[in-house]
C-alpha cells in the first residue's frame, strides 16, 4: 500500500528578509504620507489664522490710524490693542509693527517639528531651536570707547550702541545676522555720556539717557536707512539711567538713580517729544538701575541695585500713570542690575550682579504681582549684568561682566523655570555689559565694555 507524501515548501531566510523589507517600505510610505497630510493640515490652519488676524489688524489701522500696540491683550483689550485668537495647538509668538507695516508670526509644534508662519503666508519648517549660540564667521565688530547699552529696532534692521560719548549705528543683515557700520557711523548732540538706549516700538524714535547732562535725549530714526538725527524734545531727568517706552508708544518711563524715582512722561507719537505727566514721578527703592514694561502694558518693574529688590507697579493704560502695588517690592538676589519680562507676560527675570545668579518670578497677569518660583534662582557667570529673552520665550541669556561670557538657558513656558543648556556658556570678549536678541529670534548681540566690540552670535 502506497502512502502519499506531500512536500510543503517553506520560505527561505532570504525570502523572509525580502518580505520584511517590502513590508517596511510600505509602512514607511504610509507614515510619510500620513505625516505629509498632517503637516499640510497644520500649515493650512496657521495660514487660515493669519489671514483672519491680518484682516483684523488692517481693519484696526483703518479705524484708528495706527496698528495695534499689542495683539494679546485678552480678554478685554484696551483702545490701542487687540485680542486675537489662535487655533488649538497654535500660538502667536511674535508681533512687530511700525508706522506702515506689521509682522505677525504664529507657531505650531508636534513636539519634534515647529512650523513658524508669518502673515505673508510663506511658511518655514524648522526644528525647534535649542537656544545654543554660535559665533558668526566674523564674530565681532568694533564700536567706540566704553560701550554700555544696546538697542535693536523692532523690525530687526538697525542696532544702536551707547558708548562713553557717542551712539554708534549699525545695519543688520536679517539672513546672516552680520552688522555693518552706517555712514555716518555715530551721532550725539555734544559732550556727554549716554547710559541707556531704547527704540520706540513704532521704530521712529530713539532715546538715550545721559546722567552727566541729566537728560533723556531724543533722536528721530530714518526707518529706511537706520540713521539717527538729534531733535529737540527730550526730557530733563536728574540721574537718568534707564528708559522704556510703553507698547502703545504713548508714554515713557525713566529710572532716576540719584533721587530713587521713576519719571513718567507722555510721548507725542508724531514727534517723539516727551512731556511730564501731571504726577511726574513715583518713588522706587534705592538705586534703580533697570526698568521693564510688560507686553500688555499693564505692569512696570524696576530692579533696585542697592536695596536688592524689585519695585512693582500697575500702569493705567489710558493715563500712563503708575501706582505701586499693594505689595510694592519683592526681594531679588544681591546687586540686581537688569530686569526682563517674557513676551507672554507670565515670567520676570532679574540678573543679579553681586550674587552671580538670576532671580525667577511668575507674574500674575491680572494684578501684576510677582511670586518667586519654587526654585527662586539659577546660577549665572561672574558679574551677571544684563539679561535678554528671545521673542518666542524659549531662551534666556545673561551677559556676565567679570567671567567674560554669556550664560544660556532654556525656559519652561508653563512654569517659567530656567535650565542651563547642555553647553551652558559661550565666550564673549572682555567685560560684556549689555545683550540683545533680534525680534526674529535668530541673532544675539553682546556689547563688550573693555574690548570695545560687539560679539555677534546666531541662535540655533
């Protein structure tokens, strides 16, 4: 009797490998297709948001003659602001306006990739910035003697540095970040010593405090060339040290470290001229060195260098007057030298020159009161003197005057806590005194007091 034997042929190892490879290719095609669809959907959402919001901004200008000073004044915007809404998962991370133009940037992220789209609807896909700085190919550019302050125009095209007896002027290449001296390269109305510079948000005026001449000088700015021209219309201020302009361009505040006051001025939007308010001053603590105003225009903070604290004020957006909060001060580290506020208005940071650290606070956006974070400070370099925050709020930088470097931090937007980057510092030149970040977040500049240079960095 015969038995029927059936031989079953199995897959060889080579055949199995081929099948596995084919399955992998098909799976990757599916993932790429899905990812591409998801990416396009995110970009479409951002473009839709920006199209709608751009129309609201243009309508505001048509009705009011100026662009809004703030687009995140929510839920009840003032007469010079808007409250723009963004789709879930997206955030307006930058808004910059001049007299005739504005740029609005909205950002969305899936955790690994970030989409940043400006109101011109051109989109750029970028990996989230690490915040690490890299020196440019040409790492420095010369300035004048004893530079001590830097100001960057809101459109990012111009940079100004206050030196011992002059203001040096530079144009900025928005692609490379390189600076070039303007012609003429400097300006000042006469003998003096500018301490601090600021550019008005509308980009038409630059102010320089001069404690030697006890004045806040006014310069008009040519938006096309960046050239400054001295004009009459500044303000007399004893011990003028630091100055800031309100987001609505209507008011100015000057720290007076001789009499421990903040001088309050109205600002003529057409000429830039300053006029003292009906109540012209308000007291600070001892030796106010730095002043900052929140992006919503509702709060002002002053770092008091000798009393080791921060003065806190509410600001009446209709009159410009400041009022000390019910708790008027909060302790800082030793020798607070510079104060900065995150663009979302939720965090305040102070560079402490003597204790070599950064004080970290959360800000109550309703009342303006500051509260020290659970971890109240983070170490900086020696002689922490100046602090700056990127416009997206992800990075914080501190110029360290004695250790000749820049401390680099990432910022947790939900808690406000700072963390030192994997490479915590980058070298500057000798005695850095001031630091600034361009409005697009791509460039960082450090003024070096002894070496008379500006260190130029790209932000990665």
